[in-house]
C-alpha cells in the first residue's frame, strides 16, 4: 500500500504542477472522467473465443488531464500557430480495471477431467495504472473548441506504469494441490502483487456539447509488458502473447480555464 500512496501522490503533484505552471503561458487545461467495459485477453479460456472474451469482460474507469495548446483568442493565432499546437494534445491519465475471470471454450466445455478442472477454477484481476499520452487530431483543435466542428476524431499513443493484483481459487480445493489444477497451469501461477508497463493505443472522437463541455467515446488497446496480469503464465506453444485489454469507454470533458 505504501507504493500506491507514493504513486498517487506523484500523479496529483504532477497534475497540479502542470496546471499552475502552464496556465501563465495561456495554455488551457481540460479534465475528463470516463468509464466502460474492458475485455481481458488472458490465459483464462481461449483467447480468440468470442464467448470467452465477452464473458471475461470487466470494467474500467479513469480520470484524465489534458493540456490544450490551441485555445487562444488572438486574431493572428491561427496563422502563426505550429502544426503541433493545432493538432496535438498531451494527456495524463490514471485508470482502474477489474474483471472476474473464468475458463470458456471447447476444452472447458468437455466432460473430461481437464474440462472439470477448468470449469472449477475462478479468478479475478485488478489493475491500477497511470501515464502520459499524445493525441493527434486531424481537424484543427482550435476550430473544434470554438465550434467550428461538432465532431473531432483523434488517435492516441502512450505508456503507463502498471500495478496489478490477481487472485484465483478452485471449487475442488486449494490450488497448491496439483490435483486441483489443470496440468498446463501447474507451476505457472503467481498471485503476488506485481508491476509492469503497458503500451496504449486508442481511436476516439469528441462531440462538442457546449462552450466548456465535450462528450467523448474511445476504443483502446492496452498491451502489457507482463503475462502475469491474470496470475497465470503458461509454458505452452499457444501462449505467444502477454496479457492485454480492449477497453471501450465513454467520457465527459470539462475545460478548466478555457476562454
């Protein structure tokens, strides 16, 4: 818990510093809250099985701080602003994800001992992560914020520091007993808290609600630098990728010092 407090304190400090430091240069700040379903692609079930992916969907919630360089009302601003200022935002973000995890798929559906072992196993994963993103908006940000457009699509790329905690149990008894575990997972379970990084890529769109308000919807993929996010890391040919999440979220954006 001590590391969590340090991490959260650092995030709050950085956001406060940026708001206070950049405001003197005429840079606008935006704050957003977002939430939506998050599908966990892990070692539970078959990764590309549709039923498995839908049933192992949890949820994600997040808060974001945006730095908007393109809000000035100077009449010469649109002619002199750089391409970066006109088309890019910087986004700082803190997210939380949670999902219960089950084994779905052809193997788990069998009446064999292996199928019984998989169906009896239940897990969960909890993730807290935060980091920085760069957003590219094809339409000029200033035109959108001054009601030139109702919609503003964007793409984003970023990196996060990740803290995760997984857990699992079996209806048949303790997972420390190999007789209660599907053979592939024996020796491939770790439920200690861990940390890693994630690479985050997203595609979204903003809708202009009013002078200081936007609505956004975003689809995002998050690929982790570890395969232990779910507590499982099997040594098998089919385990070619680390864990990742597909998150679809809807959010509300408020412009803090917009003029």
